[in-house]
């Protein structure tokens, strides 16, 4: 499926958050959103996910749903958002409960999602028994269990330590390269964006506008190679040059809010 975003203006009362933001996410593509603090990244994700009504503009999803898809669009959150009294399997099953499925169908979908995310042996554990990285893996399995056409990820690695973040990035890459899930991924981390994205949408400080859409142009599986190092370093420098000045201003503005 293809996602098209055309937000001419987004406001909360007198606060203008976004202006003239338009781009598309093609089927099987990973697009990352980056920008200074408060530039409207999470608001934009909320608009795409239908959690926020556009002030002026629209979001369109075009094309056929994947076979067996129960939700066209689903989220992976920063804070895991797991139910602490439920087991891993029961947390993953939660979004299936309002669908008309037999117990056997539900169990098969949960088993598949757990297998795809390497959680089968942890199905009976509860969240407090898991590391942060494993809890986020449960969040990913819960999103995948409904077989979404488009996956929305709101800084899913920001609450994790560096080592766990690196391991989970490898998991993301393996999943996307294997299944080519269409994804819109919000992050403040340039290295995440350069590792995972096909294209990076760079937003300005509030009201967020598109400063540039940067195509990475290197297959994800090749980006860690020595041959790609110079190009990746150049792209990182370019992305940082687009947000450096505004990031400092935005931090000062946020401190006075």
C-alpha cells in the first residue's frame, strides 16, 4: 500500500505545529522523520495513524491490503505500552480481541507473531521479567499480529541503552529486509535514520515544514560495509547541517515553554 501525506496546516488553538508537509511512503519503503525537538514529528505520526484530525489537509492510504490484514495501520510506541499483568502471548493477543476470530485463529496469529520476533520461548513471561529490549520486541509483535499494511513507529528505541538499541536495530533490519513492511519511523537519532531508512524527511523547527527529503541510495544490508562508510558519513554530516542551527534554537524555545 502507498501512504500519501498532504498537511497544509496543523494547529492546536493558536499554536501552529505543522505547515505545508507533503510526502509519500511507497509500498515496502521505510521513511524516517527527523527534526528538532518540538517540530511536530509525533503530531505528524498521530495524523497518519488517525489519532489526530487534520486542521487543514489529508492523509490517504491507497492500494490493496495485504492478505489477512486486520488493521491497515498500527503503532509501535516509545514506552512499550504493555499490560503488566498479562503474559507476552496475552499482550500480543490484545489487539485481536475485538476481531471476530476463533480461538484457533487467534492462537495461530499470536504464534506467528511471536516466531517472527524471536519471542516464542518467552510467551508465558510477564513484562517485568523481560529486559527493555525484549519488552519492545513484544510491542513489535503486538503490532505485527494484525498484519498491518503500514507500521508507524514513534521513537521505538529511544528508551533503550546503546547496546540494546543496536541489537534491536539489527532485528528491525532483518524484519524489513525479509518482509518489506511499509513503515514511517520517527526518530531524533541520525544514526538510526541512516541505518534503517530508504529516505529521510527532515522537518524544520515549529511550525514544522519539510526542509529536504534525503534519499540514502545504499541498500540497508550494505550500509555497515567499509565501502559505504564515506558515503554514510557524508550523509550524516548533511543531515546534521540541516538541523544543527534549528535544533539549538528549538531547545531554547522548549526550555521556556
